[in-house]
C-alpha cells in the first residue's frame, strides 16, 4: 500500500498499514518530505513493523528532456537513490514526463532512461517506468513497454497501474504478452468510469479501492496472470474520501478490498 492512500502522520500511516496485514509499503515523496522525519528514521520504523519498502515514488520527468535538464535529472535521481538507501529500499518509480519541452522521440526516451538505469545499477538500485494516462507523449503502457525494451537495461523495468490503463480503455492483450520478470511493480486502483472527465482530475480525487469503482480490474488481473509476474500488488489510491477517513479504518478497508479482489479472481 502506498502511504498516499491514507490520512495522518507518516508514522501513523506505517503503523496502520502494518496492522492491516500489508507486508510492503510505497513511500510517497511528498509524505516523506512533509513528515519532518529523516529517511533513515522512516526506514528504521518500517523494519521494526516488518514492512518492506517496495518503492519510493514518484520520480517525475525522467525521460527525453533537453541535455541540460537531463543532467539535472540525473543529479536529482542520485539524491533520490540516497534517500532510498536510507529507507532501506531499492526501487525508484519514474513517471512519464508531462513537460512540453520533452522530446517526442522514443529513441531519445530510451537513451535517457538507459542513463538513469545505469546510474541506478551503480547504486545497486532499480528503476521502474510508468506511463501516466496524461503523459505528454507517453500515456499508453504499450509505448512505455517499447521504450523499456529499447533502453535494454536490466535495472529498468515496466510499472503497470490499473487506473492509467483501464481509464483509457486500453486493450489488455499486449499486457498479457509482457514477460513477468520485466514488470517491476503493479499498482491497483479502481475509479468511476471517466465518461469524458479529465483523467488527471479523476485520478487525483476519485480513485477507489478495488471493487468500489467501475473499472474491469478482474480482466486486468487475468491478463497480468498470463505474464507470470510474481512481484507485489500495491494499492495506489488518491481519494478525497480516504483523506477524511480514519487512518486505521482506511488501511483495513484497503486490505479487505485487495483480498476480495484476489478471491474473486480465483
């Protein structure tokens, strides 16, 4: 479960996630920065609670930038890898860029992500690349997958978020053909059907736990099963409703929703 799913202070979120029965946590950068806590203190608490730090996210605007911004991106990434090391994690989630000055050249995107992956490998870290539904040029998981393949680095993998795929009503046949060991992380979220709504606004305010929306999550998981993916299934739920729900209650509801989805899939 991502810390962004829950209201409250960072330590309370971690404790609620652990009490609900989750084994791992995604640390949301904004939550970490606003907590006033050091990454090492947060990582120590995760270990005390038996939580694996599955990812640090998001790392924005990672690909296809002009040369000067690309160099700055790599410097920023190095700092995030420092943070990851203190947290005790090893996976940085990079989102497709929304910048207008980013190149619409998949080869350039692959080249710059290869640079990022090389830097990660030097630090014994990994990077996952995710297509945002509102990305400037990359907003389809199939394009993200092509770029990951072209970048061709073992420290770089694909991140799949059910919302970004299903809200765009993308076909899932291609997903089913992706080798599971090239998928670094899978995030699950439900939501109302977009019905013409802005996808970013819907994502930021009205995501929901699996089963509380209208997206065909079972179809998504059926396709995912065919990949052989064995990694974590995480919940990433931006929600105005969850923002006012007691922390522990929301974590328990999330765990129940995830288990119910798994059961219904069997």
